[in-house]
C-alpha cells in the first residue's frame, strides 16, 4: 500500500481564507501562541465554527471528523475566558475547568497541548490526574490548586471523594472529550457520581467579585450520536450543536433534568434509541479497504502485509489493533523474534527477522511507566509498528501514521471510525485495512449503515509476490492452500512449538480472543458468532498445532455440547432417511 508523501491540504479541514484566530475573538497573546508556539497559521473549520459559540457561554456539542483540531477548539476559548477575569485567578481559587478524557494517554496528550498554550499565561495552572500516577503527588498538586484539570473518570472520582483539599467551588466548565465514549460505554456510573458531587447545575461563585457565571458544558467527539444528543437536550439549557444532523436530534424537553439524571436514563437506555444509525464523517483523503481471510490463514496474511509494508517503505508508522491485551503481547513477542523461513533461505542467507521494524506495544494491562514510554516512543519515532488494543483507538495524535490495520474487528462502528482516525489527520493521506473472516463479511453492511464504505484489498496479488520454494507447483484453490501461506504457516507453527514462552503467550491469546469474540453486543452478535467459529482454525491463527484446552469452560462446554447436539440431529436425520428409503416410500 503506497502512500503519496505529499499531504493533501483539504479545504474542508481549514476555515475560509482570511479567517484567523483573532477574528474568532481570541486574545492577541493567545493568537500569537497558537501561531508562534504551535505553528497554526489559521483555524480549522471546526475551530472557526465552534470557538465563537463557546466564547458566548452556550453549551456546545461538537461532532467533527477525527484529526480536525477539536482539542484546540475547546482549550483556546477556555484559556481566553480564564485570562479575561478582571482579577487574575489564583491557585487558591482551585479548579475552574475540568477536561474529562477516557484514557491515560489522551490525558497526557491534552495536558501537553494545554501546557504549551498557557506559556504566556503563567498564572493559570494546568494539571492532570489519572490512573497509574502517584496519588499522593496528585493530592499535593490539588491542594496547591489546579486551574485547568485534565482527568480520567476513575481517578477524578477518587479525588472528589477522598481529597478534601480539592477545591472546585469555582468550577465553570466541564468538557467531555470523546463524549460518546465517556457518557455511554463503561464510564457512565462514574460520570453520574462525579456530576452528583460537582452538581451539573449552575451555581453562584464564591470567588470575591468574580463575574457571575453559569456552568458551561462542552461535549466533543467524531462520533457524537443521537443518544448523546438526546442526553444533552434533556439536561442542558438550549445547547448548540455543531456538525450534527439537527433533524435527528430529539426535541428539547421543557423541564430540563440534571446531567447526571440524564446520564442515568442513558445508562438504562430508557427513552433513547438503542442503536445509533448516525452517519459518520470520515476524512475524505482516507482510503479504506478490507481483506477477507479464512481464520486459519489470518496470521500469515497479517505478517505478509506487514512484511510488504516495511520492505516497500522502510520508514513507516503503522498501528495494528487487536481485541485483547494477550493478543498484543503474543503478536509483539512473535514479530520481535520470528525470523525468515529457514526452509526458504539458503544456509548462507543471514537469518533476518520476517518483519523488520521497530516494534512497540501498548495496552491497559501494562505498567504505567511502560505505557508512557511506548506512547512517547511512537509519537517521536520516524518509523515504527505499534501493536495496541483500543486504548489507542481514540484521540491520540501520533504524527505521520500512514496505515491502520484492524486485525480484530472493532465491534461498534464508532470504534471503527476512531481507530482509522489515527491516520489521515488534518488533510494528510492515510490507509486503513480491516481483516474479516468470510463468516464476518456482513460487518461491511453494518458499516455501510453509517456511511462507511470499504473496497477489497488485492490479497492474492500480494501473496503471489512472495517467493515460495516448496509447494510452488501446487495449484491452489483456496487461500489456505496458497504455496506461500502453506510455507509460512508451517514455519510459524514449528517456531511456536519450539518456543515454550511464546507458545504460552499464544495459548493465553487464544483463550482471551475467544472470550472477547463472544462479548460482542447487540446486533453485532449476529455477525461475530462464536458458534460459527472453527476453534481449530482459531488455534491456527495463533500458530498453535492443537486447540488449547484452556478455553473458558463456558465457551468450550457450550460449543462442544452444541456440536454434540448437531451431531445427534444429523445422525437422527440419516436414520430417518435410511428408514424412509428402506420402506421404499
Ligand atoms: N488550526 C490548526 N492548524 C494546524 N494544525 C492544527 C490546528 N489545530 C489543530 N492542529 C493539529 O491537528 C492535529 C489534530 O488535532 P486534534 O488531535 O485536536 O484532532 P481531533 O479532532 O481532536 O482528533 P480526534 O477526533 O482523533 O481526537 C494535531 O496535531 C493538532 O496539533
């Protein structure tokens, strides 16, 4: 997959000519900082649309494609307002603004941008709190006072409950970055409690002669959907929507409930549509393809695609998404140690790595310091391969990522949109490749419902391009029988068989993969069905010669019982047919 080097500046990304940050109403020092320190010549479209509205004090919902500058969209007006207080705000006044984000990495990234923007406003103090960081150091910083706090929900709730010196009586802004992820999946209970403590309703400030203010909520994402819009409509006074199809937005309710009550309703999915049929806008310069691969050949195809990418273009930044932490660990160990095909190399050929690249891994089960190291390394490396779970799916702004490979399907279409959004940012070109088993191709229809259309990747052409010393005279009828696939699979299985540690990783990855597969929700369950899987082929995709018996009792038992029942039914049918024939009927 070749990508033109030259980024294509896409008009739909940047605001109309002549529009500059000053014309949006931002303080001149802030405009200078955006231009001189951040290198931003002009606002992007979403910044030009949203910043004036946010400055007006309204609640604003922003739905804009990935990589279009939503972070600055909320940080710039926030800083403008904070530096605008008649009396300079003090640390002792505590926290005025809260930015809630779903992951540690996004927390660090937003904090870094905030820190750069505040260079000329030293009296406004930024800070962050997140899981994995030293709690007592966070307590000390909160006690001194943090004006703008970036936080992940769990750690924020922890400090709200247990750090009495955390001052938030002057809290004026609550910003939900990746709002649909935070309000909908997994964090709802924590957010409810957070808002309960903070109160999502306006209150009078206790800061002396501070301007009266009303609490302002900002919700941003590339996939804000009708559920979140509904929530905003029933909990926020006259929110303004940007980049959303107003016709789909629920009529605003007369009596406004509080945000935490509304979230409770969202959690119980009362009154709101269960599945979203939102059309998602993806970067127009993103090329999206899929590859249909039988389960047993997935691993060979993944390694072949990576080999091709890193051979074709030595300096590449590529992200591969997996569904579980164990899968990341297994594939990281395998790619770091699996050398070329011994049976394909003459003794003199140096035994090179099959995929030659600087490989990194990132997932939520890693030690915090290892996550920070991997995150920073992938941001700065010119060429690297990052294997990750969905902890890297949202918000992370890795420069120059050229290709996103989704080896395991993301499930919800929203997560597909965010994963591919790690490339093709701000007008740059990018490629994405989704792996699908033949039994999963209906997922393409699911994506089409959201306006996401993929084209097929020419896989056989890629495989034919590799040398194959053995089996080369074999005519292959199926992909599994392709000479290259046979060679590489054989080599992988013997490698894994001889490496006990990696074999153990493969077995763990196999078990967690099957469990994750059975955890798909809603309509996706009819596309990703465990009972349609051939567990022997799944084992092959982890280069295991036999299926580990460690698969969770429930999955394996259910699966085996089901196969026994099917076998009995088949035997019964055969008997009936015999009887039928015997009676000559
Ligand atoms: N006005 C601008 N001019 C040039 N570059 C900008 C501008 N605003 C933001 N950027 C850069 O664009 C990139 C994407 O910004 P950002 O991460 O905020 O996008 P996003 O819309 O939040 O993406 P996602 O939906 O993936 O979170 C960053 O590298 C940022 O520094």
